[in-house]
C-alpha cells in the first residue's frame, strides 16, 4: 500500500527515520591505517565464504549452548528439572560433545573473524544511530564468543590464573549473552546470507577456488583438533589424544583425578577411626569401615565423567546407597539424599542425589576401585559413585548421608 504524501507520519515511522538519519561524516584526515581505502587487498573474502563459516559456527555454538545448559541444570537443578540415572553414559556423551565442539569452534571463529575483519574498518565508522547499534551488537557478539572459547580452553587446561572469576558462573552467564547476540545477528543478516548462498550467484573462479581451499583448511584444522583431543572421552581413540588435558588411564589406580586429598585439605584418614553417619526417619545410624564392609557388597562398572570433557571407566565396589537409605528408615524410591564430604570447604563438598539415582542399583558408596581399597585421591575410605552424573557430584571422602523423603 502506498502512503499518501499528505498522510500524517506516525510515531514509529518518525522513530525509524530518526534512527536511520545520516550522521555527519568524520573528517577525512582521520582515515588512516586500516581505515584507508585498499587496506585489505585480499580477494579471498566473499559474502558466500562469510555466510558458510557463519552457519557452521552457529551450529557449533548451538550444540555448545545446549549441552552446556544441560550440564548446568544437572549440577544446579531447578524444581522442574529431572535427570535420569540411565543410560549410565549419557552425560559422558553430552559433555564430551560440548568440549569437543567448543575446541573445534576455535578455528571456525578465527576464520570467521578473518573473513569479516575489513568490515570493522568501513568508512564512515558510524553512518546512523541504527548503524551504531548494529555495530555495538556485533562487538558484543565477538567479545562474548572470544570469552567463551578462551575461558573454555583455559578451564580444560586447568589454568585459572588469568581468570579473576569463578569459571562456571562466568561461562554460564556469558553463554546466554553470546546466544542472544548471535540470534539478533542472524536475524539481521539472514537476507544477506540467503542471497549469498543462493544457487546461481556468480562467483569468480579464483575467488571460488580460494574459498574452497580456506574452507578445507578450516575443516582440516577442526578435524585435527577433534582427533587429537576426543580420545579423552572416546577410549578407542585415546592413543591419538596427544593434546588432551587428561589421559583416561593416567592417575592413581588407573583413573585421573582433578582434586587430590592434599588439595582438598583432607588429612590422611585412619580407617579404624572412620565413622559414617547416616541420618534418616529412623534416626541417626553410625557405621565404621568394618560395618560397611560387612554389609552386602556390590560392583558397578561406571565412568567418571568430568565437566572438562574427559571420562574414564572404573570398576567400583561397595554398599548400595539404597541399602543405606533403608537402614536409616527411608524409602529409596522416594528419597533424596544429601551427601557430605570430610572436605571442610569448596563449592562441591556436598551433593544431592535425587530419587532416580538413589534407587538405582548401580549407585554405590564405593569402598574399592578395581578390587582395591580406594586411593586417598579417589576418596578413601568411601566415596559416592552414581550413573550418569558429573564427576564434581561424585562426592569423595564421604562422612555424612542425610535422607530426605519426597512428599
């Protein structure tokens, strides 16, 4: 419909006109360095290249966000969230995918930034208020994306000195900022992407060849990073994991550890002096190590899966958590269990075991690993081991168990 020239201009249209009104151009003498014409002579950059890299990066970031959000919900479950105990290796898959996709995104993001780098120095830098807002949104997206990948790499490398904040909280909240900025950017650029990827769009042969070579190089780099790190999760590829921060068989009793007993401030525990307190509807029950060993013993083959992406299989033996709940007068089918460690401090000295894991027969208060008493770094005298849970929730050096029955 064509608007009559004498029709009144509505407030939304006035706002759009105001936002799109050209701003005064800066003086030409400021057009120096990368702002000069011809500062980026490479002909390899193209709208199609940028669009293809952008789509690949959007998929990778979407996978990272989804699996990372799932991990956060498992560790900090809201009331509506439910996480099953089976299949036992589900978290191993989701978190391994999270870390692997994040590492593979490093060359993708580098190539994407290279492809759009000249646009950061367009002249004039700001054409209108709307243009300024668009560029500010892109700056937020770039900064947040770099923060996510850099902090993620530092975390898997256990190098926290450059991060003056708690990694988990920072990584989680900036992930929302990244995805929000990415969705806005995709919405704005969707027509451009659609036109660039449309069949029949002419492309010079040298540009097409350069684009394909660059995409092949980025794909090879992402594949090589994956191949040399995924072995920390996929056991058959462990021999190729030369850049993986953890080897699945390296550590006490053949399993890696993130926090040792010394780092946790847990003194060497005398087995004869050890006491486990179980509190439930029937009142507190105190068990020493001999009493725990006298109870029915069970074995479960379960992985330890770390939020940093590595996982390793272990054969654990001990007392079923459901049996301890029953001993304290609770019903394991309805019970939520709070497990407390001898560790005096730390964000993960306690963990909550929901009913699906409490009643699962593979959830143990483990006393042995591979048939031997637990090494102190693996939680001697007793530790929690449950299927399909992050390693930070597999509480070590267990001292107290409190049974809480759901309504």
